[in-house]
């Protein structure tokens, strides 16, 4: 069995699969391909790839449906996913992030940039520590298993959601600037204009439910993790 990271390439265009596959293999990855959404689901569950390059527009099931199904399955919940979207289709990108995608790239894209994005996803998916925990209020972050519990109840988070919340919790009470979050969690550099962070925060708050107030916005700066202030009655 190969010790190279396995990347699933799911796209209904054969030339795209060939181009992406060639560049990923040159970069030291092993690849497996899927020509439609159903094949992508089957291949993911059979091979458990280290990351997935997933096109939005595919027959059978589109990329958004595939992403949602993978995020609803405990066995595939944390596999990093980068979505490929048509150029200018902002709604597709937002929808992909809301379904749990970790990153997106618009077509036509640079194969070199795609390889770099995949490498960044895999770096972020590495376990931060072994057998270590972070406890803040009712939150317990288990870094070895990449699991969060709140008052003993497990929370189903994607890898990026876990890393985002853990970063903020590790600096409890401190405003963490947007650029720092994008650099540490997504691997972006420079002044990046993206709604990726805001979309993930919105999704995180929905999952946190009654604990959503721990994740607070510092308008114009970034986000801060701290206990909500009790309102006197």
C-alpha cells in the first residue's frame, strides 16, 4: 500500500481530471478519480482519501449534495474538501462553504495553485498535538481526536470549524484579527478579501446553538472567544 497521500478528484470533465491528476502526482500524491457525484461518494467511502477536489457541477449528484452527504457521515466528516466552481459563481462558493467545504477555487484555475491549496489543506488536517486538551468554560477541545465536547455533549464539527474555534479559544478574551485567522486556519497570506471566514463563523454559531454567544464579533477587526456577559434582570 502506498504511503503517499490519496486525493480524490471528482469532476465530470475528463480533461480536468487528467490535468489535476497529473499535477498532483508530480507533487507526490496518489490520485483516484470520479466522473460524477455518485462515483465520488462511493470512492470516498471505499478509499477514505486524505483530501477531495470536488467540482460543483456534476451529474448524478452535484458537488454541493456530495459535500453535504459527506459532512453528515461521521466516517467522512473531517476529510478536507476543496470545491471547484465556475468563474464568477459567487453563490456556488458560498453554498459550498455552507455545506462544509474547506476551500474553493474558481475555474479556470492554475494547476500549481490547486496543488498548493491541497498541500495547505493536508497541513491543516494534521493533528495539532497528541493527548492534549484545552478546557475553556464548558468547552473541551481534544486535540488528539480533533473532537469538541460542550458540557460533556459531543459537537460534530468539520476539521476547519474545529481549528477555527480552537484558535479563538486558545486566545480566550483576545480579539484575533481576520488576517491572522485566515493565515493560521486557511493558510492564506497577504491581504485576502474573502467571505470564507464569515461563512464558517455563521455555520459554527448555528451548530453551537445556546453557546453561540461565546463566539463574538469585533467589528472591523476580527473575532473573540469569551464567556457572554450575563444580562441583569
